[in-house]
C-alpha cells in the first residue's frame, strides 16, 4: 500500500532543527507542485533542501535543484567553517548529485545564472532582516515561472532584528497565500498566475480548514522534532558511554601495572640513594631550622648527590 509522501521519514535530520517541523509539508508541496526547477537561498546544514531533493527523487520528477549559500554563516544562523558544507556534500552528492547542485555563492552573484521565468519553487531562508529578505524577494521574483511559489521561513519570529514577518504582512495582501505558524512560521506565497488547483484550494481555505491543516502538519512535524531530540540524546549517551569505557580501560590498565609499580617502588626504597636521602632528612630536621638558608643549600647539595647515585653512569663505574 502506498502512503502519502508526507508520511515518509526524512533522510537528513541534523542538529539544526529550525526547519524540521516543516519537512512533511515540504514533501507534500513537491508532490502538489511537481516543480521543474527548485532554488533554495540559504541552506546551512541542508535539512530543508535535502527534503525537497528527497521528494523529487522518490516521486521520480524531472526537476533541477539548486542550493545557494556562502556556507560561512551570518548574524542569524551564526558563523561556521567549511565542515558544514563538507558534511552536507557527503550526504547530498551520492543521493542527489545527478539532478542537484550546491552553489557556494552569494545570492546576488548566483542570480545571474538563472533565466527569468524558470524557477517553479523558490525558498528564501537567508539573512532575515527586513531589508535583506525584501531585497531577495524583489531581485529573484522575475525568475519565477507562471506556476511559481515562494516559501518564506521565520514568518512568525518577532524578536531581535528578524523582519520576515514585516515583509510577509505586506505580501500576503497582494498574492494568494497560506501560513503555518509553528516551527518559527512558514509562508507559502503563490506568485505565479497559473497555480495548481490543489494549491489554490489551500490558499482559499476557510478559517476552520486553516486550523485543521495547521494542526495536521504541526503534528507530523512535531514528530520529527521529537525524533531529532531522541537521536541527539542517543548520540550524547553514546559519547558518555564511550568516555566511561575509556576511563574503565585506563583503570584496568593501571591495576594490571600495579605489581610492576610495586616492584619498582621496592627497588627505589632499597637503593643506596634512597637510604642516604632518608638519613639526610633526619639529620636536616635535627640540625637545621625549617626556613634556614643553610638548609636550602644542603638540600640542593644532597639532591645532586642522590641523582648521581641513581644515574646509570654511576652504577656502571
């Protein structure tokens, strides 16, 4: 029996969980829209983008996919090194490399490589200030096809200098739309005039229908949040168990070496140098005050003598 694609488990769930709760809808959207070209602006660890690619692969669609990012981070996602892109490539390339590309570039630089009217689905998830997201929308809008849909993440974040919600308030009065409020918010904007029928039905949902649709996809997405948290807990516990195993191994090694250490200690205590040092301590404590300068000089002299007694050269001479 074939189940709807939104029940499928994502193949990529990283520690960056901000988009996890929207993955079921992302899979569903690809099935509804059947896009010829998908472009994502702002990919980071790639959980959302790999969900799009997974749906394209499983639905056997003839689509071209492109992820655009500098993979250095920004003020909202934080800054990071090349290991993030390396990890994404290790997952992405073997699975989706035949129809998808990861483009390391700024959004403005990459825009020149896309012809107008070619993109079916555009996901904008870069820098989240009002000015930045408005620039991304306006500069990429001509690239959308007649069936074009734009996704905006973080439409429900109203803190720091996040401004996606401000742009969304402006755009939703101009285009058919649907908004999910969970998972930091996801706006679905139908910018093309030739929207698929099922998407038009989504945009035209009544108040009760909107509530039911939101609840349905929230529950599906929250399942992935719990799954990601469980996997993280398992990784943490596995790391702790490995550390404890290493500690136990070190203790066992110490126990095995105890007879050798005891024999070495016994040899030291029976040596001429050790006996001389004990005689020195008793004589020093008897003849010299605790803080005496003479005591310090005598101590240095006797230490040098003991070292000579214990040196291999002395023993062989």
